[in-house]
C-alpha cells in the first residue's frame, strides 16, 4: 500500500514537473493592457494621492516601472497604429492635420500592407485576440480580424462617437446614464449590441480576457486588451460606482486596476505567470478640457492633443516574473518598441522590407543597464513638433497646453529642455546649449532622409 502511494505521488510530481517544463519551454505569451486617455499621474505608483491602484502598484513592484515611456502620437488613432506596427503614423498614413482620428463616417483605416504584432506572431504559431477599443478602422478591411487577430470583441472606435442628438432618442437612451452614445459592441465582424452597455464594459472586457487565457493556456498567445476608458464619457459598474475618493474618474481607474488584478491572478493560477509578459500603458495623456472628468499629467506639462510631455509620456509597467528584472527604468522607451521586442523574445522573424521605428528592449527587460533607444520624434499630424535626444528635448512648435482647441504655431525661437532635470518643462535652456541643438538637428536630418510619408487614411469619408 505504501509502495503504491509513493508510486502515485511520484507520477503526480512528474506530471506537474512535466507540465511546468512544457509551459516554460514554449514561446512566451504576451498581453498588452492599453487604457484610453489615462494620464501619467493617474496611478498610485506614479504619484496619485487618492486613486487606489493596489494591483498596478504590486505589478510595478514585481516588474519594471518605466518613467520615460512614450506613445508615438498625442491622440487615439495614430497612437494605436504605432503600437500595432512599430512604425510612426506618418509612415503608415495614419495621420492628418484635419481629422486627427477616425470617425464612424471614415472610409479609411490601417492599410492591409502593414505588419501588426498580431500578424507577425500569428505566423509564428500564436493564438491572437483583440479586446476593446480598436480605432484603426471599423469597416471590414480594417478590423482586427483583417490584421492578424483570430478574434475581436469590443467597440471599434471611441466611446463618445455615434452620439444621438435627437431629443426623443436621448430620452430612450437616458437610462442608464450616457446610453445616448449609440456605439456598437462587436464580436468579430458582427454587431452584437447597440448601444453598448458601457456601464459593464470594463468588466466584460476583463471576463473575455480571462476566458481567452484559460482557453489558450496550452499554446502561446497574444492578447491586446484596449480598454475604452477612462476616455470621456465615463462609466463604472455598480460595484465601483461611487467607491473612490477621486469621484467618477477615480471609480473608472480603480475598476481598471481590478481588471489588471484579475488578469495577473489568472496567469498565476494557471501556471502561466513565469512565461508571460504583460505590458500596461496608455494611448496618450489625459483629456484636460474635461476638468474633473479628465485625468492628471502629474508633474508633466500639457495633456492629450499636445506633444508636450503630459500628452505623450504615459504610465507604463512591464511585468514578467522570472523574465523581467524588477526595478525602476528611467531609460527612454516607446510603444513603438513593443513589436520588435515581442518578435525578439519569441524568435519571430520581423520582415526587413520596411523601416521600423521601434527598438528591441529585451535587454532592458532582462536587467541590462543600457537601451537601444536614445531618441524620440514627436509628430503632430505631419509636423515634427519636437525631438528628443538623450535628456534633451527641442521644440519647433508651440500649442495650447490644454490640447483643445489646438493652436499649433511655429516658434520664432527654438526651445530646449533638459527632461532629466526638468520634466515639467519650465526652464528653457536653448540659449546656452547651441551644441546640443545642433546634435538634435543632425539627428532629425538623418531621420527625415529616409522618411516617406504614407497617403493619409484619416481624411477618407464614406460617400452617402
């Protein structure tokens, strides 16, 4: 009897070890959690005094908190094109000076010729899923399922679009609050709910992500979870409504924090945490013109719609127990870097038939004190608003720091800031740093020497 029991225990232990070894030997899983309009200062570990984000704080303690991480554009559509392709929006045509994002009447979207993270990883044996806000084209040729994703569940553009202006229709949608935003909820290419009940949207996105993790645990997967919030209008489920010290905006962020906790806990419960990289970040800075309904840039200047630090530097945490060395990273990083980094970590070939603007950050994730990225180019539409090299950021234009209405004007005199010393951009040091300015201008000249701008996709409108 004792021998039999020992034999059974040995088989069980072997099975557990084999399963663990199998999980660790397969390609790593990747999850991107991408929030909408969440400011640099809207996370506890990034300095907010009243919004409680225990799961994100713990994620930062177990992983890396990046304090100089950037998006490639200061509004939704171009920013999202960059995270998907690893290429600046001006290269892919996902830019415009007139219509800065896609709308429900837009006839354009991310070109089929572009390689997305999903398309490349799918070719490397990955299951791929997109959840949440897409905003790279709502017509069939541009949906996630046309760009390498096996499945899609979400709202195809911003949650304030398809606004119903008819008084009677508003009354019909008046309960629950804000339902007169008649946005569709899609499953793959079909609308399954309209208007989408946005009060439960964060919860349902989270449930979808948890389900997909469990269903794909035996195979490598990539999940892109792009929350529709905290973009205005704000919504929170009954459980979180009125629960925070920061009002409705805080309720929304704290429910997103709950969502992060659900995903990380599921990975741990399923034994996938040691083989999964999770990136949490935002698509641009906070929508400052909405006052308390919008977020905070913390110590940074400016917000959404601007290329000042508050519009493009975003709260970022990268987590991967056993693979990501915990710490605070003050090196420069960008959403542009995720595609080449994921390709490197998964031994996925990145076609060399085009120019990528991203860098492989995997050495930094492993704990090396160096980074291949030492510069950023800040485009506002097709205009190079500013450029950064090392600690120094040089401005060629100025804008309304609130972002809206935009007032983009060329500067009479260039402005220069040392962002390591002055992240709030208060002290212009251009006058005494001619050599630094010359270095940045030389960097720009090299960058623009191979820059071919794509034809804008954002100005195409559906003919009625």
